[in-house]
C-alpha cells in the first residue's frame, strides 16, 4: 500500500511491517485526538460565547464525564504501551539459530566480518529469509547502525557490544547509514546491505576467506598464551572455557552473571572487574594489546567452545575470567 508513497521507505524485513503498523496507529490516534480537540474548542467557543443579556452559566462537575475522559485515554495509552513493548522485545530478541556478523564502527566506515570469515567494508551481503544477528562495537565514538528499509536502528558504543538483528524478505540493495553524528565526515559514513537469493549467497560465500572467525580466534588465543592458564583440566590458574558461553558464572561474593559477549570482552580487557569464584585475580589486562577485530575473533572462539561440547571439570562452578592469560611482547596495537 505504501511501497510507492514517496515519504514512506521501502519495507524489506520481517519487522518493518510491525513497526509501520504501530507508527500508523500512532498517527491515526494523534490525528483523531487533534481533530476532536479542535472541534471541541470551536463548539464550546460558540456554545458559551459572551452574549449580551445572557448571564453566564455555572457548569457543574460530572463524575461519569470525568470517568469517561480518564478511562478511554488510559485504555488507548495501554494499547500503545503493550503494542510497543511487543514490537520492542521482538526487535531485541534474535532467534537462537541466527547467522552472526561482527561489526566494528570507526570514523568513518563500517567493518563487518561474518562468522565464516568473510570480511567487508561498508557493505554486508546476507541471504533472503535468514535471521542475521549483528554484534556491534565502536572503535572511537558513538555511531548508530540504521537500515531504513529494515526499520532497525541500534546505537554502536565504544567499549561494549550492542546487538541488533533482522530477517530480509526481498532481494536487493538497501542503504546503510550512521544516524548518530560522529564527526566532520558523518554524512559519508554510509554503506549497502546486499540481500541475495540463497544460491547466490552461497556462491558469494565460497569466494574465499581466511577461514572461520573462530579459527582466527583460536590462533590469537594460542599466540597470547591463553591456553597456559585456561586449560581443559582442573590444573589451570584460570577457569575452563569449554561450555561457558551463555551460562551463569558465579563470582567472588556470591554474585552471578551470564557469560555473554560483553562479559567475555570485559574479562579480556579488564580481568579484575569480575573475579570468578575460586580463582585469584592474576590475569593481566590486554587493553591496547588486542584490536577490536581480535576481540571479535576471541569471542567467537570462546563461543565455539560452548558449541563444541560439554563443559569441563571445573566449568560447573566457574566461567571465563578472561580469554588470554599472558601476552607476548609483540602484542598487536589497536588501530
């Protein structure tokens, strides 16, 4: 209906229709309320206008009237709230089997890496009809990942991961913008989302890569000497990392956190922030020694350990305090 409307962006994702429906409902409610207010103002201005020889009338309160204009607006606002909450939680809850893409924003470009290892700059190739989960962080300032045709917009923050997801419904090329002012060349921080048929996408994916992102993370894990402390037996100075991702972690003091992407990232860069119960804070920080791309690879590798098999002997009572255990002298500096 609105595909050819010049002020209405194209719809090309499963969430776009839900967002548009809520927006249209808000426009209709706002328009009707505006019309009702203007009609009421005109009616009462005419009905109770000053007329010579006609004394002013005292208008008494009415409980039914008070209840009417209290309950009806309350009901309308509750519909808006519940509808908006459903749309919000759907947009913030990626399906479990989503394809993962790691995104690093920097002035003024988007760097994207697929879990399979393919890397792209300012362009993202995805298949139609498949859920895609974006794990995003910024290398410098706040950016915002915005695809109008998909109706998704998510701030990308330095120092942590934010998550967004979509499922494209139409093949084609769609605009990608940064919608948060990020510097003098903010307007040039643009890109494309290329949605392909599954067969075309598989052909594109087979065009070559450096191997899966988790394999790259395994190499970084070995180069930094992480396996000397994070062993698969009970003899390591650090927690066993197998089967850890996505599970509760017991910390010193009895507090429990979930081992998600942000927890792993923090444990690598600030290992003293959350100490796993039963382990000492002996791990050094890797702040400035690993790049954002290496962090993404390490996170992907630790996640793959959870996918590969059950937890090790001491995983039940602990989780990663971090990925690396000690750095070699030739650590890679952040760009």
